[in-house]
C-alpha cells in the first residue's frame, strides 16, 4: 500500500513540476536587501537550446494586499504548461498594501521586467520576447506596467521587448470609475482606498485606461460573465488601447468564477488555455 501511495505521489508531482524544468527561487530584482516582496522565482526548461526562449512574467492577484508568487493555485498548472510550450517563466512578488500605496506596486513590476530583460541571456531567455500575464490585481498591474511608458523607462525597460499581455479577470483598469461604483464603507472600497487612496488624481494615475499614451503591445483580455464590473472594465481598457493604435481582444469566459479562470489556466482543453494558445500563435 505504501509503495502504491508513493508511486501515486510521484505521478502527481511529475504532473505539476516537469522533470525537464528547474527553479531558482527568491531572486532579488530590486537589489540585495530590498526584501522578500521584491523577489521573483525563475522557472527554466532544463533542456539547452541555441535559440533564446521567450519569457512569461506572471503577476499574482490578491487585491494588492495579499498573495504570493509561489502560491500553488496561482503558479500551477500555468507554469508547467508554459514550460512545456518552450517558455521561461518568471513569477514575481511585489510590495503590498496597506504598507505601501500606488505607485509602489507598479514600480516593482517595472523593476522586475527590467531585471528579467537585463539577465535574460544568463538563463537562456530572449529579452525581446517578453509576455506579461496577471490575474485580478495582477491583471491590473500587468496592464499598467505594459502601458506606463514613463515608469517603464525609469526602471530601464526596453519597451519593444514586451510582445504581449494576457489579463485574467481584472476589474481595476479605470480605478476612479470602479471606486465610484463601490458601496461606501464596503470592504472592496477600503481595498481600493488602501492601494490607491481616495484621491481621484492618484487613482487616475494608477489606471491603465488613462496611462495609454503610445501604441501598446497586443492585449488578450479575458473575463468571467458572473459579474458586471469585469466585463465593463475590460471593454473600457480595450477601447483605450485601440484608440492608441493597439490590438485588444476581449474574451468572455462563461461558467468560470473569479478563482477558476485563474486556477484552470494551463489545463488541456480549458477555454482560457485555448484562448491564450491562439493569442500566442503567430498570425
């Protein structure tokens, strides 16, 4: 019986962590001593190849106040799926509210992108083929980091290296609009206030919809259909991206919850997996 259990356990681990991959955890992307929330986990296929690999940078959700890059429900199965597809994966942490407020979160995301680009050659990655993928608050940060040209340049990011952005059920793309729709004194309103204050100017500065100033990289914006704010915010973002000459596909995912749109990403045959695969397929 024990032998059978061990065999089953090994098969489960193999399904989540391919034998052909290796992980280096807690790499500081903002300099030594910058703290555990400014680190990333680097997942690389073990197989060597001459041509540099494209890189996915994953940004976790959690209302800008919780969450972690190594959380299994965030990292898997998407990490293994991307590794199997030939990508390198960098999963990042960032400073959290209420200890910090905007722009700390997005500044960290931009620094992480810059670190990945700077060190890409060291781990077989291509600094000119970087993709961002975020869920929930991480979707907001992925979107904002991809379009906030001044902060990207300040961090040292080569803007041309960001080749695409995948968003999973974000609802904070136009924060003044979203904040005004929340019930006064509600937990959700406090969450937004802790991260972005109640100052409309600061909220606007934190909104991807209002930070698009040049042609953005291609966007794939996925949302569930069970709530109103995610579809509404997704359309607002897509309109802002298209207005600056960008391409943005908005894909509703029926039958999913806010959690399962993320947790199922990477599973074979899942509609989110299929949509991302199509997005990444050369046209």
